[in-house]
C-alpha cells in the first residue's frame, strides 16, 4: 500500500537530500510534492489533505521518477508539462521559458492600452499588436483570450520567435486555449529579433504572396485584412531576453534547464531592448506604445534607451514585489 501521506513524506525527504533543493524551506518542498500528486491524480490540493490515507499505489513508480527529476533542479512545470498563467493552463517544455507571475503585469498593462486604443477606432479599423519574443505564447494568448471575453475583436496579433520548437508550443497553446475565431486573429511566425525590420518585411511579403501561416483549420477569408501598407504596430508587448550573460550562466547552474536563448540579453542585458527602441521608426505607428519587461537592475538604463529613441510618456511599472519590472513608452515621431 502506498498512500498520499507516504508519497508526500517520500518526496519531501528526497528533496531535502538534494544538493540543489535542500536549502529551500520545507513548506516549499511540500508544495512541490503536492503539485506532483495533483498532476498524477488529477485532484485539487484540498483533496490530498482530506484523503491522506488513500491508496495511490498505481502512480507510485511515475511519482518516484518525477520526484527524482525534481531533485536535479528541473522545475515542476517542466515535469508536469503545464504552468498556470493569467488563469490559463499553458503547455511548457524546456524549449520555452516557464511563464512567471511578474509577466502578468505586461499582460495587464497591454490590455489597458488596447482597450484605450480600440475605443478610439472606427468600426472598419484594426489594431495591430506584436509579441516579438512569444515563447510559449503566454502573453499574446492571454491578451487575446481576455479580449475575446470582452467582445473586442477589431485587432490582429503577430507573435514571433526565433525558435521553431517554441513556436510549435505557442501554436499548441493557441489551439487549446483560444476559440477558432480568435485563432484567426493570431499569426504565429518565425522571426529573429536581431533583424526585426527584415522579419516584418518577410511577413509582409508572405501576406502579398498569399502564403501567410494561418492557424490550422482557420478560414483565411475571415482573418483581418493585412498588407504591407498596414503592417505597423499600435502596440509592441515584449518579454525579451534581458538577463545579463554572466547572470544567465549563474542562474542555469541550479538545473532549471530553461533555454539560455530566451534569457541571455547580452553583457548588460539590454541588447534586445536596444533592438526594440532602435527600430521604432520601422515597426511602430505614430503614438504606438512599446511595453517591455526589464530587470530591476537595469530599468533606469532601459529608460534612457527609450528617451534616446524619441519615446515620450515613459513610465516604469513595478511588480507585486515593488521591483521595477516593466517600461512603457509612446513613440512620438515628431521628435525624430
């Protein structure tokens, strides 16, 4: 017999022997054990507390294996293949960053900007949004899922990433979390942030040639009208790699196995924020808004990049811990 209590005790004891995990508080290790049990039993945590002596022998071996993987530092989300973000269950793997609670601030502020801008549009106008480092798709999909419930439909979102593996996960999440109608407003494309204008140009050309990668099963004729002359963005909502290179390597020593490609922002962590701010003339509409997640350690330096590029109304938003986490600027082409 192998009970819920046995499983919790086994896992916590194992975690406390792990070189990587043993410094964490026991409450955190117990939570890890419970999340694994919830996953394999498909039960809420409250059920575990109420069924401490229930026999769960059928999952013993897979639970043991999962607990051992956790001891290597592999995050729980990669073991279960799922992470909640914005109230939605996103599929994840080591090909993408695990969505973090701090990034919900980017979604929240994006929604505020979109609501303000769509309220000023004519019925025949479309708002264009770019998520240039989409990864799992959590930012773009969360935005679209929320706006669908609010009845805001006059928009089109392009989500790009350099990693084909990440794009496959983003497409899977879109198919699972968005209605078919809303999927038609999302275009997931491969693109390199190092060559942002060229990426947009290639997408413009694909639109003109009729080869746009529409979601599987989507009705092309129902998608928002797109062409090169329209393809400038009213909002860029970016969660780019912004961790300094040296810190990236240090962070990855704990076995988290997240892709360095999605973390490493160069020597000072600002490489990709420079790309975003330096290309405003070619990718943003007048009065378009750039939102970018940043590290608390270089938010002020990022602000100066926004200022140099001609942004106005620059604001830094804090996360729930009070750390500088999101920078916002309005592109004013009269300053160019």
